[in-house]
C-alpha cells in the first residue's frame, strides 16, 4: 500500500469488486469456454440451487458466482474466455463472501438499506458514465447479466458504509500535530516535479498467493495496453482504498510512494502504464496520467457539489418538443441550487437531484468541460447526454490551491484511518466466521 494520504471525499459510487486472493484454487473450477448470459439456477437432487459456499447461515449459490462473474467481465472490458473466468473465480468468490459478512454485520446492528438508496447509486453510475436513465440496466440486460448481481453488491457497499460510520467512527482521532506534519510536507514539496497517478494494488499476504497475483497483475497490464480503460480495471480489481476512484492517487511527488514504485514512476511518460511492480506488500500497476510542478493549482482537482435536472429525450419518458423547449427556457433562468432542486422534485424525472461532492476531473468529459468553469448561481447550458438533456448547477465549489487546507488534511487523515479500521473489522469478521467453500 502507498504511504501517501489519499485525497478522499464522499463519493456516491458503486463499490469496487475487490480482487481478494484466497479461497479455492482457480484450477478447481472448470469454467465453460464463454460464460455468456447468466445461467438459470442449477437444481440439486433436493431441488435447491447448487451451493458454492456457505458463510455462517447464508448460502452463496453457483448461480450467484456465475452472475457476478458475468457482471465483472461485462463492466471491466475483459475478454469472456475460459482462462479469464478461471483466473477470476477465486476473487469473485472472495468478494461474495465478504459481501455476505458485511450484510450480516449490518443485520446484527439492525442497519437497513432501502431500494431507493440502491436506485440512487445506480443513477449516479449512469451519470458518471454518460448513460441515460435506465442505461446501465439496459447494458447489463444486453450482456445477459442478472441485475440482482449489481443490487446485491450495492446493498452490501451501502450497508457497510453505514456500519463503518455507526460503529467504527468513534475509534478514529486525528491530532493537530498530525495535520501540521502533512501540511509542512505539502509546502516543502511546492516547486518539485509532481505526477498525476493511478494505481492497481494486488496485495500478497501468503506465499500461495504469489503466482496468482503476479499473473493477475501481468494480465491487467496487458488489458490496459490493449485498450481496456484503466479506471474500470482499478474499480474491479484493485484493493487500494482508491479503487472506488478508478485507482486515482491524485498528484504525488517522489518519496510519497514505496521506493520500488517511485523508481517505476519516474521512468513513465504521460498515459503510459508500468509493468507489474513487486513491493513488500504485493503487486502494483501504475498509470502515469500527467506531470506538472507541485503546488500549481489544478482546476480539475476542485471539489464541487452539484444539482441536476435530467430531461429524457428517448423512451417512454421522452418529453414532447414543445414541453422540452419550455422547460429548457425555464431551467436556464434558475439562479440557485434550491430553485433547481425544487423544480427537479416537481418534474420527478429519473436522475434529477443532488450529487455528492466530487472532483471535477472525475466527471464525464462532456460534463467536466462545462463544470470546470461553471460558477455557483449559474445554470449550465444544456448538455446532450445519452437519451437525455442535462442541466447543472454548482452548489459548492472548493478550488484547488496546490496546498491542501488544514480541514482537508484533517478529513483525509480521518478517512484513511477509518478505512484502516474498517479493513481490520472485516478481517476480524472473516476470522470469526464459519466459511465452507464447496467448489
């Protein structure tokens, strides 16, 4: 894992499918040549579904495994081959086991996650990927992926977030001295060469995991160099806390990473990906996105809170041309997020509403290019996205100054410590659980 502090904020994103090594060996599963559509549940002699694993009192079926495998392949751009499926199998099973543990802990604490929260997460995925409302479901359906695979993942991620905030937040404290150390380091780095980097981290915690993680790292490098988007692979496979951000480490200077990663980084040019790098913690793949001089403000690193209105242009909810023109004129005259939010609630169009704090640079290109210069109180021009016309208001903007504020550092440190506590809690739950893998 890296030594640096991640620039972390609250993002409404689909939880990463973490590639946790362990569980059964890939050689123990003979996958079909091409998974294709998720199969129907396979009946056992007792009439139930084939059991792939048991986690305490919960069952993971073979259908669950195959459905999640289909979703990983469909959303990551990986080839749907028997070899890929064999390599993914241990990671998919481990992810499903951890999701069951997260949901069980949420149930124990009487924490619930509603359908509305899951739908909101799906809407945010669609926005960030420039999809119309319902576009993500359509994409999964076209690829034969059971939508329940996504809903289960999102329910586990949302529920676990509540568990962490409710039961673990009190264990995290940050002292003023810790903040001052980080602030002094940031000021000392001004004027130095700085790199905008993304990572995929595959920890190795036992000798038995070494070959699988080495092969996985090599395969991911091959996929990136073959055209698969790095953020998609990072979201699916990286075990760094940055996985949910597509592996984004933000701007770093030499010395903030482990020595092996520093050495690999300085040899890369923008848009180049490294070969797999072995460190004391595991394998890493780095993507050099850009270079600059440290301390120079970057408009893409500004953090904004947005409100939006979606006006569908296709499908059953498509608005007539006259109504579209009328609404577009009215929306363009709005002067605050409060006004936009009120109108969005009146229209009740899917996708309308508030968006949690997000880096400008992480927005879809069409949206990013407008939001980067959009000031609070101004309504964006209409943005034509897939199947809809989008209008945005910036409710809050925190521009990048090149040096983080004390509050930002405090938030980052708290978030990093909370992530560490959450990972330890999940490890404890796993050690205490009765887990029976039957594949």
